[in-house]
C-alpha cells in the first residue's frame, strides 16, 4: 500500500499567502483525495539556514498548519505532523550519512546557489551541507512514491533516488537472498506465482515497462505478505537485491500563475503578498493601491494589460468575458483602473472568506491543532518505525 504514498514538507517561515494557496496548497487538497498523503512541518530544515535566530518555531509551525487547514487540507484524509516530533528522521539521516559520498552533496545545485543568495548568513556548516540528505531521509523513511515539489527541489528528489539505489545495492543483498526471494514467490500461490514469474522474465529480458507495472500491482494486491518478503519481491522483480528503500518521484507543482502586487513573484520577503488570513479591508486596500501600467498616467491614457501587474490577477480570477472587458476597456481608456480592479477585489475576498472562516475554530481553541498534530505524529511514527526496523536489520544493527 506504500506504493502510491505522497509526502511533502514545508518550512515554517510565517503566514502563508495567496501564492502558496494557488501553487502548493490547492495541489495538496487535490492529492489528499487521491492518495494516502503525509504533509509535515519541516522545522529542522528551517534550522539549517536560520540556526542563529530560530525564533519561536513551534508557534510559526502551528500557525502554518492552521493555514493548511484553512486552505482545505483535511486531517481526516491526510496525515499532518512535525518533523522534529518524529526523531526517526534523524536516525535515518545519520545512517545514510555513512554511505553518502561528499561529492553528491557538494554537487546539489542549491548548495552553492543558496550560499551565494544568503550571503549574510554563514552557511559553511555541516547541517547546511547535509540538508538534502535530511530531506532524503524525510522521504525515504515513509517509502513515499510521489513527492510534490517546485522546480527548485527536483534535484533533491533525484539525489534521494540515487541514495535509495545505493542503499539497496549495498545492503539489499542479504545472505541467501535468491532462495528467500524464490520462496516468497512460491508463497503467492501457484497461479499468481506463475504470472509473476512470467511478467518478471518479460521485464528483465525485454525491459517491458508494462509488465513491470503489472507485476508490481500484483505485489500490491497481496495481503499479509510476511515481513521482508515485500521488499524482497520488489527487488527480485527488477533483478536487484531487496528494495528496502523506495525510489520516489517528483510530482512537479506548477508555479502559481498569481504574481505579487508589483508583478514580481509573490513572496512575503518582497512585501508584495496577500496573506491567506488577511483582513478584508487590508486586502481591498492592497489591490486598490496596486501599481498599474506605468503608461496610463491619466484616466484618458489608454493602457496595455500585458504591461500591468493587475492583468495576471485577471488571468487567475476572471472568465473570458471579463478578460475581454478588461482588454477592451484598458486599451481604449474606456474603463478606469479602479473599475478594472473592483471585480478582482470581490473575487479575492470571496476566495478568502471561507479560508478565514475555516481557520477560526483553530484560533479559538489551540488544543485542536495540538491534537491533530499529535495524532499525525503517531501515525507517521508508526510508519517510520517500520522502515527503521528494516534499515537497522539491513545494516547489521538489529540487536533485539
Ligand atoms: N526542502 C523543502 C523546501 O525547502 C522542504 C522539505 C523538507 C521537503 N523535506 C521535504 C519537501 C521532503 C518535500 C519532501 O521547500
Ligand atoms: Fe491595468 Fe486594468 Fe488599469 Fe489596464 S485598466 S492599466 S489592466 S488596472
């Protein structure tokens, strides 16, 4: 069942904005209905860059979870938890660090990029270099199959796949592996075993991807597979050792089409964002005072929507008829900029109203979020414990 598991994390950086909503959160809400999903507060990750001034991570993290819930992430569908409350992530990070070539970490593009971008911080630390490895541990510990991330994170997922492969290659060949794998096939029952063997041969001899998928589906259907056999069969199918860790795939999250108030990427640090739980008056004022096409100095000057930061908002919030109205009105000076913005104010407020409403009970009663996270942590921990048992065993560390 771990085959379609989705996992993603977000650093606690403060109140989320409409860019997060249209980029990440709507995507999470969609995914939670289709897959078993795990979403977590990546608080240790925040420390890799902000170790000097961590701030109140537990408050910022909790507030971020309220934003998730407000956006429609449903704790009955998805598992929500906090990284630092599942310390198994740290254990896997440590064990993986033993077999991670230093060059792999140094070559991750964000390593040099971020050091240059965040030049005011001293990022020549062990933790910062190891940050992609911590992320790999986050993913591998849940044997996640899909990881929704933005483009900048794709190299990290690639790195995670390479690590999983290296780990399985190093530690997946237990003594007597072949006999154990063959015995596990037999246990499937003669009919299924025959089909499995056929599909395996097809895949190994001709690289038939369809056959591989069908054989994997066959394994996923199996109930009560004895511990260890699932990983053995998965690896055996592809002609390798036991698949203790699963290679995850990035699910590329499309960047939000919504730009900030100044037409740049929406970001809190640029001061051009609209907060998810911002008061309606403040939202309305921000949109009313947004800059417009600089060529439209006077009401009677015609403008060009493509040169105006208001236009991308119409692309997100307006239908064809309204866009046509903007195009015509703007280029002929038929409408004024405030007129053009009025329906947007309405649309944005209509979108934010239910979000603020959903957040309210969590703000009124902080124990609600605490309980959601406590439950989520329990569930996550159970999954993590399971993987760690296999990892310890594979590395010769199963004393009891
Ligand atoms: N590194 C991610 C970011 O900065 C957050 C993150 C941490 C993450 N662990 C993860 C995302 C695991 C996906 C999966 O945005
Ligand atoms: Fe921008 Fe609309 Fe004004 Fe044209 S009319 S400049 S699109 S705000």
